[in-house]
């Protein structure tokens, strides 16, 4: 989810200042036997011998992508596209923070309630304040250095400016290694804590960003996701019935490791898909400067849906583009005090069925058909669907009780 920095603040999903209030958090005390990832060898993985590799990925025009899909059942990669290319991590680095937290908490790995209060929002809702707190109180870039050594990562590097944890360099293949460690090598309490929280990923992040793009939109559950975003082109990536929150980031304020691009908006989707966490999926994307959040959301969705992901099941319905900004998703096909959330401007949505409801007018158009969006659990007026017909020709009618 995000580009972050604890010392140079901007609005929304951003590099935030470390507030003095972080000291109010309870200090962590590492007790018991050490959590020692190096006690077991890092999961084996084939070398990424080419810049591209084998892939069926359909990359939208203007998008730079790094992709890796690993089938844990066969022990092979089904997709590799620029798998060793470094991207700025945005909030994917929070996985390393969570692993670092458990590093010296054995043998029972009990998480006190005070720590759950910030760890769970950090993993489920990508809370930046929680990450700022942990980063500043546990060694800044040394967190990444420790995890590099423990997990045997090849492409992950601390940010050149240690104040900006979101500028940690990471690759798709290293992300697969991280998830393989969590699933296959980490002690069961550590695995369960991290994965259970990723399975409870909230649609609205802590900063009101709609974070159910990529994996979360492309596949039915079961899935577990950790998302990331960073850039100055996402002012309308918000969700929920609240007013929009700006998501601008100071892209040039910090510096990154190696040649990691900091100028283009980034949107990343990582996690597992299928029963038993069969496939590990890592999709990193950079978009042209000025790309809207809805366009980036749509593009990473199309890319993710094109991948060969064993165990993944596509949701039923038809994908359609939308127009206008802050389109309300309503619990019923009528205008009332029934707003569930709002769509990012111009985002592509999955339409499950349609039915007639209250007539909506946006001169010179009027439409009384409404589209049910199963991934949002509500309706939008068909007037906001990018299609010339009032009734969509290839979408079934909704049956009761919808």
C-alpha cells in the first residue's frame, strides 16, 4: 500500500512524519528463545537468468511490470516477467517488519494485546503510523538488512535515505521467497499470525484507499494479500462514504537503493491464491506519470487476471469500465441514505447481475437500470457504466433477494 517515510509528511497515503506520539506506544521487549530464520535454509528458487523469463502476462500499454507466480504444489514458477527487477517496495516491506518483530519472541511467539493493536492494522489495513513506529524504534534500515541475511534475499536493499521505508528496493522473486519462508519455514504461530491477518485484508486501508486491486479483484477467496502503492497521481483512490483523501507523495524527497524508480506511480499486489495457499503471486507495476488511480487500478487488475495462477478461480460476472468520479455504491438500487462506499474515478468493475430500480438522470441521459457489483456488495446506476445501452446485453437479471 504505500509509499512511506516517517520523517517528511504529505497528505494521505504518503511519507508521514514520525510524530512525537509514537513514544506513547508500549516498547517491545524481546523475550524467550530467539526466532532464528537462519536455523533453516532459505527456500530454494531457480535463478532468474533472463530479464523477462516465461510468462503469459498481458501488460497494459505504458506499464512497467515485474511478475512472479510460484506454484507450491509443483514447486515451479508458472510466471516470471522481469522477476529480478527492483521496484520501490511501498508497503510490501511491512512483511519484513512483521517477520523482524517475531525474530526474538520465541518459543511461544505470543503477541501481547498492545502489540496486536498496531501489528494487525499494519498487516490488514496497511497502517503507516504503525510502520513508522516500528521502523523508528527497531533500527530503521537495519530491519531490512537483518531480513536480507535471514531469508537469503537477492534483490532487496535498504533505502538510501533510511527515513523512507517505502523506498526499500525489492523484486517479485524476492517477494516469492518471503512468502515461501512465512508458509514453509516460519514457526507455526508466526505463519498463522501473519497469514490470518493478510486473509482479513480490509477493502479500505487505514488512509481510506481502496486496496482490493490486483489479486483481491482477480480471484475468488481464499486469498491473502499485502498490497502497496506510491505516487503523486492517486488523489481519488479513496473508498468509504467519507470525503476524498488526497494521496500525494513526495516522490523526489527521498532517495532509493540502486536504480529504483521514484518518479512513476507504483501499484503492487502480492500474496497467496487458492486452497492451502497454493500459489504465491507477486505483481509490481509502475505507471506513467499522471495516471489516475482508477486507470492504475484497472491496469493492474487486467494484468493479474491474465496470469497463470494455479488454484485461482476467477469470479463470475462481466468487467466494465465506469466514468465520473466518486460514484456511490449503494445497498439498494435507489438513491437514499444507503451509500456503502465510493468507486475510484474511472475504475473497471465486475458486474454480477442487473435489475431495474430508481431512475437516475445525468442530462442528457436517464437510466433506471442498476448494476450489482458482487465485490462491493452493492449497486451502481448503469448510467455510470461505459456502455451505450441502458440495459447491459450480456449481464443476467438479478434474482431475489438482491
